[in-house]
C-alpha cells in the first residue's frame, strides 16, 4: 500500500504478507513462507477464498511547522492511496522488478487507487 500527495511525493508505504508460516523442514525457529519447504504449521495468515479481510493503516497527512505551531496552509488535505495485491509463488520481492520479474516470479492480482480528502 502506498500513499502519495497530489504532487507525487510518497508519504506512506507499507506491505503485509498473507501466507501460512512454518518452520523450515519442521525444525528450528526459522520461518519459511514457501509451501515446498513446509512440514509443520506455526500460523496460517493466508487469504482464504470467499472470506473478506480488512486491514487498517494510520496515515498521517503531512504538514509543516514553524516555532512549534502548524502552518495551516501547509497541511496536505488530499492523498492518493494505491493498494496492490501480489502473488509471489516462491517468495521474492514485490517491489524490485529486477530481482523478481513481473509475470515470472510475481503476478499482480489486483490494483486500485482511491483519493482520500480531509476537510477542514
């Protein structure tokens, strides 16, 4: 999830992994996220079919301060929020196209952008 101002400045970026988690080969405390190496289950945080999932993120609207006081004209009142749902079958990095190419090691399932406005 990414939040940007109207001028394109990124003010928030967060990601969340939804996957079953287990110890590597059923031993130790090192968690793995790929199904080929699983032999036990620690937690199942995967997205289940037909079950809606709601996440909450607190994003602070940027502003400038002078002498410890907020400058009212500097408060950003509108942001674009973009949410992308990726599928990474063998792990990898959803942000780095060179490390994990789109269409080979990662697949974009859904993307949506909403504009959020705060009124004074």
